[in-house]
């Protein structure tokens, strides 16, 4: 389990590099919304990446960084590498969102494409780290990544009425964010459920939570690209999830689209598919209010966003 003290320390460590993102309250839906789409690099992922890289030993930095990413974690690692003066190599699927790839490049990352889904990208990055003696920065399977993501929870504590039981609704991929939030929620004795949301098109963590394995789960294309792909075997996030998370639910691609359009038309906020899963769970009635929604990022391809808006 991750000590709450690590999350407190991470908040201080990364404070000069991140944004304390805003929250709003939607009276009609009875939900509080945490807007991490307004974060540095447009995603919460930068929190964990910077926290982890700042803690590296000098020799680990000199070796260079390598990771696998659908885009947001890669941007965080690239930025963190720039901060400490080292290069980042990011393995991405050939199906990766072009705008995310371009953003990683702009931050100085060296992009390596892999044919296939996110799982193959992760395998390739791990192999590269061994062959080239590069320092691997996991998107989720690392206690200091989890601690960095958990800093969102500390910000929630200052922005919501803690006496009111409310579900915390969190997009889930590898589980780094929900694990960190679970620690904050447990140690502060926050009432209400902790619920993870995955796309039904790539519901690996949902399967692990409910049946104990991810065999036979298909990794299909999804708007929630940041949540796709299998969890690394032996990931430290799985026992944390099993201990601290109340449920993991799935939403459809149509429900994700609806949430993206809703966010724009009601709040004038651009959110990506992964982030939209939490809002989709409320709009579809799969999670009841009151709730706290984590909108994890806003890095959606412009053309995709416009097409979705036109559909609704």
C-alpha cells in the first residue's frame, strides 16, 4: 500500500510544475467536476511522471528515460525529462492519436511506433529499457507514479464538502490514478464509494476486478485510448484496487461520445474520450449522484471532437 505521506510529499515536490486545477459544481446533475483537462500538458498524467522523474538517481537520469504511452503519460515523461535535462523515448501504438504524438515530439520525445495496441507498446518499451539500459517510467506500475496521481485527491479535499457522502468516479486504465485517490479517500475517512470507469471496448481492468483475470478480453479501438490495453502482470495497482475500490463499471462508445458533446455544449470544455468516461457514467445512470467526477484530460484530436459535436 502507498503511504499517504508519499502523496503529501509528492504534492510539495511537483507544485512548481503543475496547475492546481479548478473544480465546478453542476447543480442539475448534483456532481462536482475536477477539470484536469486544464492541467499542464492537458492531462493529469504529468503529476505522476514529474514526481517519479524528480526522484531518480543521477545515474538513472543519465541513462535516459523510456516509456509506453497512448500520449498523455508520454507528454508527462517528456516534460519531466526536459526539467531534469535528459531525453525521453516513448513507444506508441501505430493507432495513437496524431495530435498526442505531435505534442510528445514538441516536448522533445523520441517516438517509436509499434504495430498493434497499447499492450505491445508496453512490452516493446520494457524490452528497450533492458537492451539499452534506459530508465523505464511506468504509466501506473510504480508507487511514486501512484503518489503523484494521488495529489488530485488532496486538491479534492479542499474543494468539496467532505460531510456529504458522494461517489468518486474515476476513469481507469492501469489504475495509477484510482489507486492514489483510494489512499487519500481511505486515510481521510471520506464517505461514499470509489468507482472506476472503463470503455467496454477495452475492459481489461474491469475483468481483473470482477473475475480475477484478463484472458480473452479484446483490445478494440476506443475513443478512450488512454484507458486501453491490458494491465502489466504483477502490477502493484491491482491489489490496491481490490482493497480500496468499490466497483468498476463500463461505458459504451456511444455513451463516451455523448459525454464529450455534453461537456462542450454545457460547460464549453474540450475533453478527451478517456476523461469522458466518468461523465458518461453519470449521464447514463450507471452511477448515481451526488458524485465527484475526475475529468482526466482534454487531448482529443480536433477533427474527432468536431465530428462528435456535430453528431449531437
